[in-house]
C-alpha cells in the first residue's frame, strides 16, 4: 500500500521531572515517519500502525474538601493538590495493513487516549507511534462539525478540511448524503440533530473521504440497527480497498464480526493481544459474563 505519511511534529517533547519516564529514561518520541529507505525495502511487511512502548501521562488538579469545615474554608482559600494520571503504560502492538483491528476494555481503560495519540491529537509522554498512511479520526460525535451550519454545509466543510478539492467534495457530496439517509434534515442546522443523526453524518463523511487509516471510537453506538449494519458493510468495503480500520466499541459483537485481531486495554496496559474471538472470550470471562447470554456482546 502507499506509504503516504501524515506530517506531524516528531521532535521530543519536554518532560517535567515529576513525570519522568519508566526506568529513569528521558527520551520522548512523537508520531514518527518511517525512514525513506525503509519504504521500498519493507513495503510488503510494514503494518499500517505501529505502537511501541507508549506512555501517556496527564497532570490533574484536585480540590481537597473532605469535611464540612474544610468545605467552608475552601470558599475563601481552596486547597488544591496535583496528581499524575498514567493513562497509558507501555502499550505496544502492530495493526496489519488493510485489516479491521479492535480495541476493547472498560470505561477509563485508556482506549480513547490511545486513539487520540495515534491521530496525533495527543503527544506521547514516552514511546513511539508510527503510521503508514493518512489518518482519518472519527473520535466522538460532533467533533469537527459546526453546529450552526446545516448538514450539507458540514459535508463540504469536512471534505475541504480533509484536504480534498472543492470539485472532489462536490462530486462526492451526494454519496455522503445518500449514505447518511437524513432526508430533508440534511438542510437543517446540526444543533437540531439527535445523537443518532450526528452519528449517521459523522460516519458518512469519514467513510467517503477516501481514508487510508480510519479510527472509529464508539461512533456506531448512537446509530440504529439498520444503520449499524450499513456501516459494517461499508467498513468491509473500505478494507477491500486497502483501508485500515481501528475500532473502539463496547458493542463486542461489532468487534467480533469485523475485526481479525484485537487488543484488550486494562488500566492503561495491554492485557491481551490476539485474534479478536480469543480476546473477547478472555475479556468476558474476566468480567464474569456468560457468552451464552444474548446480551453479552451488545454493550460492555
């Protein structure tokens, strides 16, 4: 596949002494572009995404108000303390090119942080993320849309933002409108849309921008059953055209049906990386959920 790499800052980020990396090391890497000489020699073996020993650490501030007296005193002088949150800790895996790759785990496990780092939105604290291709993120409903504009206008905005020419956007706009299936609502301001309508338009726009690496974070959760099936068929079609899809979902049935491999993130670490069916079975067993239960794969 083409090795067109999104150009992102690869300079090491500065690290606070209190957020030092594991083993006392201070090297910090961002999103990397492969060396040019590797592109030809390893074109047949390179993955679409490679995550190597990825750590992401946040500094959060919390207010200490444990008693009524402290709460009243805090009205005049709030006592604050900071803490470090290690959202990701030593995460490593490869995503095969042209495949669907699943990411599962409990809420707060670090899945969205992982996707934002792959997309280049968050810098790694330590470690390396390398992508071979242009990344199209679909991370949350409404992100990238102007709620005051109509659905049709946001289709044009999304295409231009993705780097397509106005002619390309105009040519493909009708396919996006047809896929979203919003009817007359396509000409309504998006502030009037339900979460399901947002989900329809967001996926339709992302899937028709000729993505090379598509990141989907719970974007299918708001759609109805018919639209979810339509999205799954579209994802399969994209993979047939050498697109790589990474999908986060609590709907494990979607991951099981689409993904060939899967990684289970637990408290910021890789708990298991293997074929999707094996990972899902282990995850359900750990959660003490019976796979025979008809609701077991719906939303956990």
